[in-house]
């Protein structure tokens, strides 16, 4: 009898932790995707540049030098200078932190509000579900960029208002995704068991349902960052976002369009920067979706 107990204990110790196994499988799937690896490496590089890059730029992003206007790429100015003689390389590096700041915080706002609406709507159902979802439908009736444009027009042109506007038009997407996942999870037997034990709605929602709907939230957040960066750059391009002399890439692209024939690099380089960052988040988001999808085979 004692030998059987010892053998069972040994087997229990030898058995791998299910959580660790799950993390290992997720990591294996994620690293097996070339697009996810490339996107992830680029994102890490962008974040490092955003934090430490501004300390190593050769020039101030705000200093003008009219004697060096519209100079092409050279050893002295790697990306050339703009119409005010400002170093484009320094402005691109400083603009990286602004771009990521807008992308992350706007998605954080949209995700927080959208997840709250979605999980409440899916859990309670009935009239609560109807009211919340009809409000989400109203927001979805407007194209995202037009809704953001209308919000910025009301609030005023500034970087902070762009973050709020982009965050608001991200809310319905998160709400619909979380609502659908919540409807599926709340029908599971363990939720009924927790209710029978007397758990409060708040405990059920935040401890038992939210962790089980986290995967689609994470994937959508990653993909939404790319959309938010693109939308914020678009608003700045038309003068509704960051105001001069802030080195925001959309605003830099707008300034450069007037010199497309004389100095192509002024518009080309900020445009390429936007493309690369958006592409990196899309690549990583696609790989993350495949890794978190339980239907995907190892």
C-alpha cells in the first residue's frame, strides 16, 4: 500500500504542469510562424528605438537650418532635411515614440471600454444586451476614420484628442468580439457550478469569464494597434492630429507632399516608416492569432 502511494506521488511529481505545457505549446506555435517572428522582432526593435533612440539622435528634431533646406540623404543627414532644414532622421526617431504612444493608448482605451461593454452585454443578455449592442451598431454604421474625424472636429485638433477619437471607434470591435466569446463561455457547466456555490456576478465575470475570453482580445488588440497608427497618421496628415512642430509621421508626410518633385525623400521616408510599423503589427497579430487558436494543429 505504501509503495502504491509513493508511486502515485512520484507520478504526480513527474507529470508536467498543464499551464507550463500550454505556454510551451503556444511559444512553439508562435515561433514556428516566420511572419510572427519577423513582426515580433521589428516591434521589439521599434519599442527600443522609441525609448532610447531620442538620446542618440545627431540633431534636435526642432532645430531649423534654412541654409540646408531640402538636402537629400547624405553622411551628415542620413535621411536628408525637410523644407525647414530639420534633420529627418532625428524627427523619424523622435516620431517613433509618438506613433507607438498613440497606437498603444488609443487601443487601451478602446479595449477597456469595449471589453467592459461586451462582457456585460453577453453575460446579462436581455434588455441590457439589446441597448448596448444597438449603441455599438450605431458606432459601426460610421466608417472608423470618419467617426474619428467627427470626434476630433468637436474636441479640437490635438494629439490627445486623436487618441480619444481613435479609441472610441475601436470600442465596437472589441465589444462584439467579447460578447460572442462571453455567450459561449457562460453556457459551460463550470460557470453553472460557480453560480450554484454562490459566487457574485462580478467574481464570475472577472475571475472565470474574462480569463477565458482573453485570447481573442489580445489578438484584436495587436491588430488594432496597426489600424490605430494608420488612422492617427491619416488625421495628422489632414491637419486634425498632431500640430507642428511635433515630429509625427503623418504630419511629416503632409509637409512633404508639397515637395514631392523637388525633394522626394521628405514624403517617402515618413511614409515608409508608417508602412513598416503597421506591417510589423499586422504580421505579429496574424501569427499570434494562429498560435492562440485552439483549432490550429501543432
